[in-house]
């Protein structure tokens, strides 16, 4: 769904990673965000979506991006983003960023929003039960979301760049 070339790249990366570690990828064949809770309900009944989502509780490792309220150009081009008004609403509710389109506030608490009824993917409670959750993020715009992810204990490993790591350490002191 969305921009085909970006999704093709994501599929190729998943297949390459799976090949490197001797795994078989299982793709969640649905957009990350749909237009309504009713659309989500319909897609959730699809066998391909059910086959993927039933594996969420069995994860032992999750690689997740940590997003800010303003999507990266890559994500914006994918078609899997909330509208500007939706993001404003999330900001008014205290959101500073997201993990798997689940938005959190500066203290790492899940932001309660009806927008979450439109997300197809793993929920943070299920993600938190995964033994190793690796957050991948970097850049100035990701400082607050990374700190929130750490405070909420949503991730237990962080992969970032040296400059972002330095800024994170400075902000903790």
C-alpha cells in the first residue's frame, strides 16, 4: 500500500536480513495506518494479516524505528503517515514520538488517542513482552522520542549515531 518503490525496498531489506540470519520473513501485508477503525477491522480479518499478527506474541527480537511527530521524508513518501491535523492532535495530547505508530509522551507513557484505532501493527504492550527490543533512530529531531522510549522502557537496546548519543548523554546530565 502507498508508494510501491519504498515498500519494495522495505521488502527487499527484510528478505536480505532474513537471509543473513537464516530466517524466513513474514510480511504484514497491510498499511501501517488506515483511514478508519472500520477499515482496520476489515483488514484484521484477512488471513495474511492474521497470519502475521498472530506471531507478534512469539517475538524474541524486534527491530523498531523511533519516530518523531514530523515524519521523515522516506516515511512521508511511503504513504503511511497521519495527516498534519492528526499529528497536531497527537501533539496537543502530549505525544513527542512513536514506536510502531504507537505514540508516547515525554515520559514514555502511551498517548491515548482514537487515532490508534487506525493503526495496523504490534501494540506496545505486546512489544514490551518481547525479550529484546532494539530501537533504531538518530538525529536532533529524535532526541525527545528516544528519551521517551528509554523512560518508558519500550526499548532495551539503542542503535544511534555518535552525535545523537552525545546529545542524549548530555540531556541526561
